[in-house]
C-alpha cells in the first residue's frame, strides 16, 4: 500500500512538472507573439520572462552582427565585452552546453535582492533557425537545472531564433520599402522638374515663333527681280 502511494505521488509530481513546463513554454510563446520591433527589446523581454518563470537568475543574449557576436541583452549582470570561449564552442558545435559546480570566481556575480551571488550552473543554447545561426543564449542559475528544464530551454531557444529571424526579415522588408519609397519620391520630383523644363522650353519656342512672325510681317513681301537682257538691234 505504501509503495503504491509513493508511486502515485511520484507520478503526480511528474505530471505536475510536465504541466508546469508546458505552461512556461506557452507563456514564452505568447511573449514572442507580441509586436516588438527592436531586437534589443525582444531580447530583454525573453530574458526577463525566463527570470519570471524561474528558469534563469542571470543571462546574456548574444547576437551575431557583421560576423561577430555582441551582447544584445543582459539580465542581472553587467554587459560583457565579448562572448566567452564556452559561447564560441556552443556556436561551433551548434548544441547546448552545461557547466555545473561553478566556483565563485569563475562567473560574474548575479545581482539579486539579497545581494550578489554566484550561479551553480551555466547553460548555453545556440540560437539557430534552419541553417542560419543568429547567436547564443547564455543563462546562469543559482540552482541546477533538471533535464526537463534543459529540454524546455532548448525549445524556447529554437522559438527565440525563429522569432528573431522573422524580425530581421521584417526589418529587411521595411528598409527595402523605405528605399523604394525614397526612390519613388525622387522619381516624382524628377518628373515634376522635367515637366517644368518642358513647359519653359515650350514658352521659349513660342516666343521665338512669335518673334519670327513679327519679323516676317515687318519686312513685307519679298521683291521680285527679273533679269535685264540687252537688245541686239540690226544695223540700218
């Protein structure tokens, strides 16, 4: 009887854990569907949502720009000057990396309401969409992650990369639209200037024609010249 109760309790805990994971995933998806135009705002929102869901106590989202990763958004730590070697390795492998048993001097202190503390685990996830790698999500946690939480964070990282890719595509279309609008404005201005030039040329041609007509009227009809031939008379 006791063993059955223990099994039921374990099963209930497992189901509850799965439900919490799915709830957290759905909340993150809802966040990603919000209309955020700037990547930095999106990165801040994702990191703070992970903190709200107790999936991260600190974090950095790196974004690859012009071939080099830079810190896009940070949470509870100062912005790093560059990505760590672990981040480079995560990019190279394109797989998550985990570091447990972190020593106090191996990671930047995490700011909390109780002061600065060191994380117990660091997890890194590549932000990849199809064949395009967009960056790395680096998270620190005071408590160690469970296997289910790591799987959840991988799903969130995949969705984050997809959302970032859509934002970049939209930004590219917006810039292209602005360029086309600018080109259309320049073309319209050129057409207006061309019409003005044509109107001015027409006025000048009309004036020339009127001047020619006045000169023609002032000179009168053209005289007719007949050749005068000498008359040869026969001697009388």
